[in-house]
C-alpha cells in the first residue's frame, strides 16, 4: 500500500526544496520521501502555484441555524453569563475602592 501525504506536508516539502537551503538528498532524508517525489512536488508547486492567487475568495460561508429555539437558548445563556460577569466586576471594583 502506498503512503498518503497531506497537501500541507507536500507544500512544506516542496517549499523547502524551492528554498535551496538543503540538497534534495538531505530533504529526502529529513522528510522520509524519495528525491523523485520531492522533485515532482516542487515542479507541481511551480506549475500550479499561480492558481492560488487567481481564485476569488469571499467570506467564509457559515451554516445557517434553522432552530430558533436553539438561538433563543443561546441568547439566554449569554445574558446569564453577562449578568454574572457584570456582578463580579462590580464586586471587584468595590473591593478595590475599600483599600
């Protein structure tokens, strides 16, 4: 069975190869991949790199919450937390003024 590598790992190795700070053999030893594989990933990065900057990026789309009861519970919880923290803050302020 062939070993699968993540895209982040491939990018890291290819970028290291592009920097020319180490030989391909040193990189192969460090990352435990073949010199040929490093060469392929480096060439892939050089050929496909410009596509990274041509894609349109918009805001991240969040999943809509379709449960209004869930939202109301969350709002209630946040109000309780806010009131608790406001009360504690006032207590701390009063203690500080006593000194």
